[in-house]
């Protein structure tokens, strides 16, 4: 008697209806225990009891999954390379305008402020957010610069942006809190430009 094997189907990996929720729960636990750099798609998939292909199917990259798991409002891994690839003389202004205009959207501002408040006061969230920003923001800016001190330059940019967001949206310190985006871009943009290219 000949044994007939069912051919393997192509397309979406198999997973139950609750697989997506299990993956997010596993990601929160794995990122929390191991940090952004220590957690992997494979370890998260194993914790959720699914194949890693299903994680990629639902979320794409680890950065996508992190953004979903912690509700991070911006995607520097997607947007920053595009900003840095534009005309070099305008990178500083484009970068700060992108961040400020994003944070003026009510939902992004609400989630962003929550994340900043949590990161400041939590031993769990601080290294998690720091790892994400280090890899996805600082690392990508540094790679685009291609100079020996690129990581320091990119970290200075991140510190300036984080300080401005904290002052404007969390502390709401006037007159920064009430200044127009154009005014802040004109004043902060050249500082970022100097950090990046001077």
C-alpha cells in the first residue's frame, strides 16, 4: 500500500484565532525580561507556542512587534532613513519637524507622553525603550553618517529630541510648550545639523 503525503500548503502560516494576542503577550514578557536586544522573534515565538513565521506574518520585523507590544507612537526604523537620505543641508530641520508634527497628533501625543512618563520611572521600561532607540534611531542615524564618531553624533541628536519632547509635552514648560513648530524647527534644527555634520 502506497502512502500518500499531503503536499505542504503555501501561504499564511497556521495559527489559531488567539495566536496574535498570544504573540503580543509573549513579546511583552520577553522584551521585559531580556530587553530589546536580548529578545528575538524566535524566542518570542517559542514563548507564544507558535512558529516564528507566524510572528513575521502578523508583525513583520522585531521593531514592528515592539511597536505593537509597547504602543510606541513613532517608527524611527522606517522614517529616519528616509529623512537622513534627503538633502544633507536640511536633515536637522527635517528630523525635528517630523518628530514635532508627529507629536501634535492627539493619539501619538497621548501614547508618547505615557511612554515617556513610564520610561522615566520604571526599571523595566527604561532599558527597553533605550535599547529600541539605540538600535532603531541612533544606530540608523549613525550608519547613515558613516563617520568615526557617528554614534556620539547620533546620540547627541537623540538627547536633544528627547529633551525637547519631555519639556514640551510632559513638563509643558512655557514658552517651549506654546511655541510654534516652525519656531522650534528654526531654533533646534541648526543644533541637530551641527551635531550631525559639523
